C-alpha cells in the first residue's frame, strides 16, 4: 500500500526558511519521479517542483524558482522541499505526490505571516 506522509509545516514569518519532508512507503521510491504541490487557501492545487529518480533533474514553478529546492534521499525513501525567503503568498497546504501511482499525502500546512 502506497503511503506518503508530509511533515514540517508550521507558522513562520516572511523571509524565514523551512524544510518540508515527505516519507514514502509501499513502493520502490527510487524508481519514481516525485513532485511537490501546494494548495493556497481558496485556490486550486498547483504544481511546485519535481525531481527525477536519481536527482539529476529538478524543475520548479516560476513562482518558487530560485527560492525553493527539491531534493531526495533514496536510501531513506524521503523527499524534501527546502523553502527560503518565504513570502505570505507561499501560504498553502503542501502535498507530495507520486505521479506513477497517483497517490497523495495528507498535506502539511505552511503559513507565512507578513
């Protein structure tokens, strides 16, 4: 059974940094491209970043490029999202996703105060 568990979200101030984690189980994590999405309050879910199986390729939404970094530790079946210079518009529930299976985690709330 595929399971994805996000953690690390909390209330921070604008300009702060925060790292989210996504622990995966139930599939061969190193075989899959992984992604982060987020859903701001009152808006639709949006793609944030993706990382290839062996971390050789990363892609970012324009709104976060240069501030966020996606990386993974295949030995520990974990993906991360390092978020720097956070802005109030980064406030959202952040989800990790395995595109191959279509599974989502439960999400973790990030709130950035101005």
